[in-house]
């Protein structure tokens, strides 16, 4: 992590708790170790010796996952990168989609996506028009698009208070569209592939969320789901997005 990237998040790192032994680890090196695990996908036991001990690094990953630190850094970084682009921190439109990923043999919740024939989990994600995530929910792959969309919308807090238009693909249908309009006063538009289109084609408004998934899978830790808990999966997704956003803010 460069100096400019560190400057983007150093003030968001929680201070040491009062009492007890003083903090001795350099937190910049802890963040670098976490980024190494995220990008390379290596096992914890293979963490290079140049970084702090893996037990200490894992402690911070788990602690900041549970107390909401990663989510807070993610949301603050998203607001900052939007302001840098001349946008309001609260988006008014975005796209919703899901990505099914295979799980590793690590014990944990998983299910079957019969449509894509994948056994694992499904990342239901809602992002803005620039691809920055607002909400991500990671249930089993057996959860349908409509059920996953309901989970996402019910968790959309203050960051989505100005959002009034959401683009979805043809997998979201039926009563979900009416439910979203009645409960959250949001217009949901389905972006369909033209009937005459053959093979791959870029769809208006839909390509942004697909690019977001591409950002995630460039991190080898996220090419599959290697987490025992869905909350850990969501935390690593937040870490991947933090990595992209601070690079954008630092112009690196």
C-alpha cells in the first residue's frame, strides 16, 4: 500500500482500546498483510514472514468484521470517492444483480443453484451507477434472485435513502417489482437483451454491476468462497472494494 493509499484510510482505523497492554503492531503492516491474503488467495499459514504473525492479523480481520469497522471504512471510502467524482455521497440510481460462486470444502452454509449448476453461495449485490457497492448479502446459492433482492432492500439503510431507480435483469420478476415499489417507493426497471442479439453484448446500465463482479474476482480470495461464515464472505467483499476505492482516490 502506497503512502497516498494509507493516507486515505489511516484516520478510519480504530484507536487502541484503553487499558491492558499497549498496541505494539504497526497497523499499516496489518492492512498490507490482509491485502496480501485477499489478492493472492494464499492460506493463512503461508503468510510471508515480513508481515506480523498470522494470528495477530486474523484477530484484526475477525474483530473489525464483528464490530463493523470494515463496513464503516467501506462506506466512508465510497462517499469520498463519489465526492471526488463530483457526485453526491448518496446515489439516486443503481443496479442489482447476483453472482454464484463455488465454496471450498471448508464447513459452512451452502446450497445448489440449479440454474447455473453451482454448489456454494450467491452474492446479491446492489451498487451505484459507478459500480460502488451499497449492500451485499451472501446467502446460500439456493436463494433465488427475488428472495435475495428482498434481503438486499431490507438492509438498505441511510446510504440508499435517495435511491429511486434500480435496474435489474430478467431474473427478477413477478410480485417483487410491485413489492419494491410499495414498500420502498423505488422504481425497478428490467433491462432485457434485445431479441435480435446473438451471443455476448453490453447492456445499458447492466454492464456496471458486471464490472463490479470483475473487480471482486481479480482477488483470488474471492474467486471461490473459502469462508465458514457468510458474514466473513461479506467482509472480504468489502475489503476488495476498499482496495479498489482507495487506489482510485490516491490515483494509483
